[in-house]
C-alpha cells in the first residue's frame, strides 16, 4: 500500500527548490547487500529481505542515502549534485509502523566540506522550522573524526581504534568496548590447545590445528571462513585483548566521551581537553573550527545547538560530522544526518566523492503538527 503524502508535502518540495536540491525518484526494491554491508547493525536486523528470480538478495528500501548514492554512480552523474527525496521507507519492529515517509537532501561531491556540512544542517533546520512553525527545536552535534583523532593520539592499536569507532554513538556498545579495554581477558575462554598456539602467535600451527578440528567435526572450509582466516582472526583478537590503556589514557578517553557543552563553547573546550591530556589533535580541531564558523554564518540559533563528544548515529557509513534535530520535549529525533565520505567509493565510484546529507521522519513531524493544531 502506498502511503498518502502529508498535507505539508508541497511545503517540503518548495523548500527543496529554494535550496537548489533536485527531487529524485528512487526505486522501492533495492539490492540488499549494500545495506547489509554498510548500514549498521540496528538497521540490518530490521530490513525486509526478499529474493529475485535469480536468487539475488533484494529488500524494501530501508533508507535513502545508499540508494541515492548508487543511483548517482549508475548514472555517472557529474558532481557536485544535490538530490532531494520524499518517499516511503520500510523497517521491521519500528514503533509507529513498519512503513513510513522520509524526506531529505543528499549533497554529493562538494569539495568545501565545512560549507556543505553547515548547509546540510541549515537545510534540515529550515525544513523543520517551516513545517513546524512555533516549535522549539534542539540540535545535537557530534564528530566521529574528532573521536577517531583522540583514539589515534592515545596510541591505541588500529584494531582497537576500529572497534571503538564502530561502537561510537551506541552507549551500550561503547561501554562494553571500554570495559574490555580496561580489563583484558587474554585467552582464558579458549580451549587449552588453541590458547597455547594463540599465545605463541603461531599462525601456521594454529591454522593446521583448526583445519584438523574442522575435518573431524565435518565442517567444510568452503561453508565459511578458512582455517587460515580463523587462525589469523583468533591471533588478532588475542592481540587486542592484550592491550591495556594506562589509567591516564583511560581517564582521558572517558572524559572525552562525557563532554557535552553548548556548541558555541565546543571549540575552546576541545582545545583545552587536548592540552590538558597532552594530545595532538590539530588537524581534527582545525576542521571542527572551520565547520563551526560556517554553521554560525548560516544564521542558525546557536543557543539551540549542543555539542556532545560521545554522540554518533547508528549507521556504519558515517565518517565525520553528525547531527540530530528534535522538538525540545521529544524523545525521538525529527531529523538526523551527517558526513559519509567513504560511502560512494565503497559502493563502486571510480573516484572519491565526498557526501553529506540528512533525513526527516515525516510521521513524527505530522504527529507534532496534529498536536499543535
């Protein structure tokens, strides 16, 4: 069943035109693999999956960013481009219904990243302010790039940096990772024979042992990972578990993710954090400051903006600036977005194409409009 467009849809389309974003049409049935690979655990488990006649994995469109980027690549369109959309998305186990409407703008290929980030936030805020006149809006901003810079400056191994980055934005996952980092478990949970090989880092012998066990239990390497891959992963995990941050570094990391301040103070507070903890974050903070200047130039109400150093969004493709906008007394956000500079390359673009965008949940907007009526 096709959802009926809300009575404020024409206002949204008008804003798209004012913001120089061309309304695009995206197919509802999409290849599932890009979402399964890049969308994040929260979205992956809620996708409506099906198959084509040839057995290819398909799904009902669960969001617009990945399909818009794929369409841009398939059309070999020039950049920069600003695509707008308004249509249905489908997610299982969603409060308010599995089928709902989203609208948004994806800005692809703009080299001025600070300006594009600020414009994306301003676009989302302007759209909500237009369709929710009189509503007080609050904005939460985060920056995954600053978080990654802190992890690198603390000297964490690449594996730990990747795990913590994947957990960024989820309080539960991040706390679990920090607990593991604070209290490494070694190889205590592995069978004794395997634990010994892992502890010695003997990848060849471990692979041979794993292969023997697989053969004895009737497991075929062709059905999953090879013994060599399993051995390599076990040793990598053991190496991660052997890492323990100093008390000072752990304290700095916890202090960072708990930092939540008015946006106007964020740059100064981040600089003070870096100085107090002896961390070199110059490049990340320079980028942050450039974006903050452009956000201020957009005329947004700075007193409504909050910077939360531990804030992220539950989609794996984000790489930097992220944000959500909510009504002042609402639990669920009305809009969310951010930067995803690696996504188009992962989807097959021949050259690197920077991207930033946002989505608005129109059913939540409609509910607020009804309440205000």
